[in-house]
C-alpha cells in the first residue's frame, strides 16, 4: 500500500475531514500493508466483557439486542450493524443499523458530555436488511439495504425528520457509503461476488434527491488507473446496475467504505482486500491483501466495516476471522487492535469514533449466542492516537 499522505484529520464522528500534505515515495505503487507491531502494543487478557485490549483501554456494554438500553425505556434492535457518530451539543449520538429482513431499520443512542446514556430511539423502520451505510457532511445517516434491488435511505440521527428513500442513488445490493466533500460525491459499495464500486453525483450538493449514478471503470489488474462512467438505468431492472457498463471493474463482495484526504478505501470480503483509490491522480491499488502477507499469518481476515481515526489509522472490523478490529497505520503496518473472545459465531460491525476521538463504538452482531437476537453494542475508551 502506498499511503501518499500523512493523514492529519479533524474527525467529525465516524468520518474524517482531512487537510494534509502529500508524501510521494518514488515508486508508482508500493506493497500492501504487512504485519508488524501495533502502535498500541500487545493485546492483554480478556476483560469482564471478553474483550482483549491494549494497556490503557477499557470497554463497556452500551446495549444488547432485545433488551432495554440502560438508562432508557427503548429496546435495542437485533443484529446491530453499520454505525456512525454525530455531535449533539456537548454530547454525541451513535446510530446503528439493524441487519434483519424484514423490519431492519436503524436506531440511535444519545450520550451526554460525560458519556452517560441519556436516550435511545428508532430512526428508521420497515426496511430490509440494513447493513452498513455512511455519514453525510450535513449530518444525516445513509442506511443501506443489502438486498437485491435495495435502496439507500437518508435518515435523521435525532429522529425528528422522517427517513427518505433515495432511489436516484441506485437499486442494487447496497453495503456502505462514504461522502467526499471535495468532489461532492458519495461512494457506494455493492455486496455481490461480481459487485461494482460506484459514486453518486448529486445535482445539488447537500441534497440526494436527484443526481447521476456512476460506476468505476478499470482494467482487470489489482492496480492501475480508473475512470467513471454513467450507469444508464440506476433502477437496476431488468438489467442490473453492475452489468450495464462495459469495462466496469468487478469486485468480490464489497463491504465497508471510508473517505479521508483525497483517498477512499473500501473492503472486499471475497478476497480479503482493502482497496485504496487515490483520487488526485485516479489510480487504485490494494492497501491490504491477506494473500500478499510475506511472513507469518495474515492478521486480518474477513474484512468488513472500516473507519478512520484522527491519526490517519484505519480500523477494519472482521466478519468472523479472529473477531478482531485491526489497525492499518500510515506506515503500512497491520496489527490487531482488539479481539472479542467467545463469540466465534458473530462478526464485528459498526466501528465509529466519538467526536472527540477518545471512544470507539462497535457491535458484535450475534454476540455469544450466534443469533441475530444476541447482538451486543460496545464502547472502548482510551488513549487513541491524535
């Protein structure tokens, strides 16, 4: 992986708005990230919640599926999935999708400035298998349906305004979304074995009511240059969006997506890769590929949701694997940041940082039971790199 920038980020909840300089390494492309020592050190013994953390970090349970969120009267949803954080006065909000079909939707938890839970509520109902999504610069949550001909729903994290279906963003097996305020587009992943990588160009930035859906066009290699082409029929019927444009690049199981500093990263579970698109020169390359680990065992498998921190570190959650969230540093080192013991039938979902960057939220979608009704949502607090 060639991280062309030293990422210096100003973090807004689960996404980063970054101003940074460019660091060219000379070569056109560099090798993907390799195992190394985590900047946070080794993982310790499991804590009371079964989570192995580096020294100085602690965890707590925020909510459990089917149970009342402590401090509220709201019952937390099943199969918690993608999430993001939003500033709320001196506190913040964490939103979380529900990946069940039917009746998926999304919920939110509200925190005070001290991290005390002050409320929880529903922000989206009556949808199907809401997997991941993405935060917009205008502070809405895009909740994505991971079903054939699925929709993107734009929701209000405060639960005041009704959710709105956004068909112009395309109908396909949606996974995640990441907003790029520089190019004024939203990137979208597709969870198919021959899925595509898209971007939506709104007619007016700040409104997703209309616009143009485009698909990435590139060669068959794992690195090279790319361009964008319009998708003629975003409705995806009778011809799927992924088969409408000749030369569009196929990706094996698109998952999480994250934008920062003229770069967008996304994961593909079918080949355990983290892809990096360098948007200033329209090139792409693997940031991580477990088949290209040169020594020892690949530390990151089952790549899924992805987010970033103020230091430029990427945090990648595993679907299965060792039930870890792994870190990929700007120095191209990949290492475990945390591991959940005793939940091998689950997956880690929804990683997102609080606005001040000191708390990481995420869920174990099926918890210890291996069932969607056993989901657990956690908070990890500690000295994250600034």
